[in-house]
């Protein structure tokens, strides 16, 4: 009969295999707590209720939409958005102030370990249903920018990349998925052909980290003006700071914030080094 410790270790191994990005994040947080860098309670200071209070709109009809997105309920979001459009509400305003707050809270909750990948995907599906109605009214809703996403050459692990891409898309970015085991030359080709403004690269293996270095330096050498946001279980800020044209993002939500700053022109890769 397995002991309690055996069961715990089985669950830990299951998490490591199914969601390696979250597993690595929890390990890093545990190490930070042990070293006294963060408090054991610092990550739990925000509850779902506090996040809703912080990000949700005050208008009750807009809050209904935001809650529908957060709950991943497409059947709630679609009729609510349609009614607001029929009432003369600006579709762009609906995207920004009714649909986006719901996904923002969901992403914040994921970053705090309060929600998981299925919730992100369901919320994104509900939000996209609302966005489609807005697009039908005014045409394409402008994206926040174009990002290319890839896993470094030699690495076939793409769960983290897929999660990050889904969250970037949910936050209004166009994401070109280059795939896994991608050589630097392929990344350069995609960047040049698609007016890419930021590249997101990841790896879960220490042996394939040089692929991120080579890609960042090639993009700089070719004067693309495009930096590489690096993440993944094998990647650390200390490592990324050893080469140019790159920044470290430790979570999908941090990648969203960095992409917003870089594509918006308020920051460059150098600003993320301190």
C-alpha cells in the first residue's frame, strides 16, 4: 500500500509532466521562500475577489460580460455583447472595457496559481466569441502587435510555448507559432516576412539554451530591431543577462506585460536587465 509520501510524489511527478512551466515556477518560488527572497504568503495576497474589484468595470452590463469571460461561458458573453451592440455601444469600447477585463483577471489568477490551463482556454474561447461580434460590426479589431513564438533548436517540449501563445492571443496580440525545434535561420525568416515586433523563445532543456542565444544575436546582427523574450524551465534571468538582444520573462503574464511595453514603444530589451 503506497504511503502518503508516495502519493504526494506521484502527484508532483504528474504535475511536472503535464504542466512543466507551472511546476518549474513553483519550484523556483519554493527556493525563493527558502532563501528569504519572498514571503511564503506574498503570492496569495490577492484573491479572485480582489482581482475582480481591481480590474472589472463598474458598469453592471459590462461586468456581466467580464464575468462571463472569466467563467468561460460563451453562452453568456454572446447575447450580452449583442444586446450592448444593439443598444448602440461602441464595439471597440466593448472589447477594451468589457471583454478584456475578464481575460485579464483570468491571466492574473493563473499567474498566482489560482487557475489552470483549461480555464485560460475556456475564457479565451468566450472572449473570442464576443470579439467576433464586435468585428462583424466594425471590421477587424486592430491587434496590439505581431509576435512570433518558438521552441529552441533541439527541444521538442512545446507545452509552455503553447500556453504562453494562448495567453498572448487572449490579450490581443497576433501570434505566429513557428513551432518546436526551430533553427535560428527559420526565426529570422519569419520575422522578416511578417513584420514581427517581438519574438518569444523557450526551452525546457539546458542543452538547448544556446539556441536562444544564437537566435537573439542573429536577429540583432541582421538589424531586425526585434528582441527575444526568453522563458522556460531551463532559463533564468541570470542566463539571459549574459547575451544581448534578449529579456527574461518568468511567466506568460509577465510576457504579456513585456510585449505591451516593447511593442508600445515605452521600453526596450535593455530596460528589463535591472
